[in-house]
C-alpha cells in the first residue's frame, strides 16, 4: 500500500474513531441524564398525588378526578392505585403513541426509568399505594434529536478534517513527487536538483540528495574537461587551433567516402613563406600570434558547417576542404587577400608571403592522390609569382549539372510520386547481434534513373525547403518497414525538420497513429544541427520520448565540450563520428579518449555507438573500449 493511501487510511480511522467514541459518549451521557430526570419526575409525581389524595375523600369519583388531572397532561404512560392487598382501585394507561424516532434507535438505546411509588393514607391507616410511570416518548425524541445534532456536527468536523488532510497530503505529496522525479532522473543518469521542502524531515533528505547530485554533476564536468583537453592535445595544433595532420586524415577520409556527404568540393593547400625569417626578426611570440591569426582566418573561411575541414599539415602548410563549392577561384582569391593583410601587423613584407594550390574532388577520391594534385597546383601557383593561387581543372571536375528549377521539380516530383526507398545498414552490439538497422534514404530523381545517395540531393533539398516533406516520407517508409519486418530501425531526420514546429507536430501525429512501431524506432539528429538549434532539439526530445522513440545524435564529437547540455534531455544514444574511429587500432591516444568518452556517456545513461568501422580489428578494439554498438563497411 502506498504511503499516501496509508496516510488517508490513518486520517479516516482517526476521524471515525473520534466520531464513534464521541458519539457514544455523548449519547450515553444524555441517556443517563434523561433516565435520571424521568425517575425523579416519577417519584415527585407519585408523592405529590399521594399527598393530595391523602387529604381528600377516598371515593372513586375524587380518586378518578385526581388521577385524570395528572394523567391528562400527556407526560405519563401509566398511573395506578392499588389496595394493600394488591387489588387495583384505579388505573389509567395510555396507548402506544407514534413518534418520528426509528424503532432501531429505540432498540439500540433503550431508556429505563424506575416507576415512582408512594403510599396513600386514610387517617392513620394505609389506603393504598400509587404507582406513576412517565412516558418515554419525549425522552426518545430528545435523544434522537441530540443524536442527529451530534451526527451533523461530527460530519462537518469530518469534512473539515478531510479538508485539512487533503492540504497536508498536498503539502507532503508535492515535495515527495519532486523527490520521486529526482530519483527517477538519477536512475536515468540525469542531474536534477530540487528546491528544499519546508518539512524538516523531507528537507534533510532533499538536501542530501541535492548534494549528491551536485557532486556527480561536478565530477561529470571535471571528466568532460579532462577528455576535452585530451581531445585537443591529440587532434589539434596548439598554436593555430586547427586540426592536426592525423585528425585531418581521419576527417577527410570520412568526407571523401561517406555516401551521405556532398558528392564534390574543393581542397586547398596554403603554404606560407619566410616564417623562419619572421621568427628571426621578431621573437617567437610574434610568430605564434601571426599563426594564431592565420588559424582563426582559415577557420572563419571554413565556417561552422560540419562538412568543412581546416587543418595545419606542418609548420608552414595548411589545408582546407570545402564541399559543394562551385567557384574555387573566389575562395582562393579571398583567402589570399586576407592572409596578406595579416602580415603588415607584424611589420613583415607581404611580397611572396603565401601561395595556394586548389584541386577539385569527387566523392570516393583517394586522399593521397588529392594531396599530390594539390601540391602540383601549389607548384604552379609558385611559378605564377608572389601571393598567387592556381586551380587544377580536370575533365571530371564537375558532375552532370542540373539547373536549380530542374532540381526543384525532380525532387518535388520524386517525393510526391513516392520514388523513395530505404537502404538498410546493420548496427551490431558487442556480441555481434543486431542492435538495430539504420535506414538511409535513397531517391530516384527521374523515372527509371539511378537511385541517388543522400549526399547527392540532401543539400539541394535543404536549399529548396524540401526537408520537411522528405523526412515525413522517410518516417512513413520506416513505419511501413516495421509493419512488415521485426526488429528495430533507425532513421536520420534533418535539423531543419526538427526545428520546424509544423513538421515536428506532423511527425508526432503520424507516429501516434502507430504506437507499436514507435517503440521500435530510433531517431537521429545531426550533432551540428542539434547544438545550433538546441531549444528546438530539447522540445523534439521531450515530444518524441513521450511517444516511445529512442533519440540520438549522429556524427557526435565535434561539440564534445558541450556534452553537459545533454544530461537532462533523456538522450538514449550517441553515434560517434567516423573520424574518431578511423585507424583506431594504430592510435593509442585516440583509444584512451574514446574509452573515456564511453565511460562518460554511460555515466549519464547514454549508449555509445561507433560509425565508420572498416575492419574486424577496429570492431574488436571499439568493443573493448566500451562501445555499445558498431556500424560501418566492416560490420556485416
């Protein structure tokens, strides 16, 4: 039995006990009083009548008149006079009188009053004995009215006591409910503190629990900061803040081979000259300041998009990868002008300060080959003169172009005509059993044409505001799939749909119509979009968690320092970016980082899944590091 039911039972028992005890005591007291009053009146009436008759003649008429005068008052049940030998001389008896008092009440509370007895004398001789019995009708009526009054008062007192009980119940229940929510949050590894209640006993419990939550919270932050520092030390250049060569290699390999990434882009190598001369003329701090400004500039050119990469390859060489760019010359020219504008701040000469080599790439290209071509472009730029840039143009530079109106028409037509399908990729748990299958969208832009990977059309669909209808179609296909196949499935939704309240409500309405598939659906949001539109992501998590879906972040890792924001969302899983997984068997430092990341995620109840796994060796190492699932080309 719950605590509140026990509390209510205790309140009801106390009220009933008080009512029954008080009711019984009050009625017993009233009953005793009425019996005493009736007995006294019987005696007084008998003595008074006996005295009167003793002074009068004892003829039958006089006796009858005296008895009738007393009996007709209506307060007596019987009056009789008997001779010394027991013979009745005169008697008056009243018939049974109907009253409003219930018979059960009379049977439950009988009134016993002794009859009044007195002797009638005739001179010095005894004439007879008089017996007077008062009628109990009025006594029962008074007792019944008293019982009704007591019942009314006790009911009113009971109602008032119940009201007080409700107030006390609410006063206790509110902080207890908050403490229950806090306990549930702890089981879900969420950090939730509550205000301390006014009740001293509960206040001490709440204070102790809040202190525990704060300690866990602080420990989580400390671990986050430690891993963030490790991540920066392993993967970033300390002077410029750009990615180092190893991290760039991992990220670039993912961009070049990820079918969800844009199909083409440009790679730029920036080479600085005379850094040694600048360092000789000035001190190291000036050179480092210049390199820091260059790193900031290149990061600014790269922008916030997750698919752009900026790195420092060595002391004087920098690299920049920008997908989905048409005018490579514009980027190179802008970068050259802004780089040469930095040097005068140090007092150096801008002549011959930098050169830039640019090469286009297609999805699936080999990184080593691209870097070699970029070096060739860089050599050509050097021969063009100081601060020059050069773009290598190849026959395969540009894919078949489709005009914007044509793309809009093709995408809209494909979505409306249902020329969409889902490609399934397994996600395995540490034992090799299927955790779920990731359902990735494929689109046929033209009837009878090839099926396009997501990276071929997602950017265009986002530009034409078609992500909402596209994501609705994806979820619809996933629901159909779950009706026909067992197991669990994951779908990727765009940040645009997540932030659009209209489409978010449409998706929720669609899923409410299919409650069973909801419990088998894993929904992923890109990490960049979730953090850029965090308020919308919070609402998204709340809505879709209530529907029974599991919520996760895709390509997690670039916002690792903000992981504390996720602790109160009830997030279910993270899919760690493939750039952290690439070559994991050869990178001990990265292994240490990923192990800490898994432990940190598990501490707040979040599963960690590695994507982009290439080999069985990588899979075994990732399982040993603590990952709850793996997926990629090497997972079958």
